């Protein structure tokens, strides 16, 4: 049986730990707002940004809420509904933190004029690969995930989404995503 004095000491210690824990700020990533003038959250991505177009181009994107401490941004676009799991549609990293978005029709080169680098999509090529779900499979969801990082990533052009995620681990200070749909 625990004595009343020991019980009071234990309760006092637990209460003290709770006060210290609540006074210690947790590091949490703030929220970025990602938008597109071509489609809204949860709505259909226009066909001209998909494989339904002979000249599929990347959609225009805009964002806000980038923290002042951010050094670079990274964008990964994926389709978790793909038949073989996540299909990567676009990887862009080392975007300048001052960038407010990306225009449509981003070139498929490894390096962009603003200094950003592009990784490989699910076909092993650099640049944007538009949505192309199997016909009749219902709508797929395309996650345009943007991360604000506290440093540039030490990666060459052509990195995979997994390499970008690994290099960004522990350096994401804000994130957000826009989800669009597409079906054929």
C-alpha cells in the first residue's frame, strides 16, 4: 500500500511534468496553401493537362504561406490510385523559396530557368507526366504536395520522389497539397 506522502509526491511530480511539457513548444510544420487556376480542390483536372491531350502540359500552380525561414521548395505529384500503387507524375525541388508558383507548360528539362531542378516521373523521364488512368477505372486522385524546406537539397537533376523525400526528412518547415481528380 502506498503511503499518502508518497502518493502526494507522485502526483506533484506528474503535475510538474505536465506543466513543463505544455510550456515546451512542439515543432510543427505550418500549412501552405496550394491552388491552381485550372482546377479547384477535389475537382477534375482539365484534359489538356492529361494524356488525353497530344501535347499535355503541366497545370499552373500557385501557393502562399511560405515561412520566412524557408530556403527552398519541393513539389511531388503522385497518384495513389494507380494500379501498381503510387505513380509519380512530377518531381521539382530546390525551387527558390521566393517563388509564388509555377506557370503552365513547365519545360521537361532537368534544370529550370529559376534554378529549380526536376526529378524523374514514373516513366523515368524528367518533368511533368499528365494523368492517364486506365479507361473506366473511375476517378483517380492527384496529390500536388508542396514542401517548404529549411535548406537546399544536395541532389542532382533527375532524382526520384523517394530520394527527394529522404533528403527532405527533418527539413520540412511547412507543407500543403492540392488534390485534383481525373478519369477517362
